[in-house]
C-alpha cells in the first residue's frame, strides 16, 4: 500500500491511497482519494475550499483521465518487469547460498 497525504496547518486535507490486492485471476489495483478534513472547521466550510483548491474545475477530470491512462498501461509492462525482477531475485539468492 502506498499513501500520499497533504497537510495544511498540521491537519490532513488530502490522502491518496494506492493498493494492490491479490485476486483469483491475478491482481486488482485500487485507488482511493479522500479530500477534506474532519472536525468543526471542516463542517464550517474548510472542506469546500480545500476541494476547490486541490481538484477544482477541470482538475478533477484531468486527474482522473491521467490516472486511468497511467494505470491502464500497467498490464503492458508490469508482468514482464515482475517476472524479470523475481527471476533476478531468485538467481541472486541461489548464488549467495
């Protein structure tokens, strides 16, 4: 799991969570983005301001498109890269025995 967070004045206002999960047929990649904070300040309007600043206007659509394009490319190179890395790890561990 990889987590990217943005804090303003000590409070977390954005969190992006990327996680790979094993499935019966391979793997699933799950991304969750949380924008906003909790508490009184958030309910008094802070979240509306934060959401507009982080992904306001066309930014949300552009980010979603970028993410789909980026993650959509994983099946084209990740299996081969994984096989190479695992093979290298196995080869080096057998040499070190």
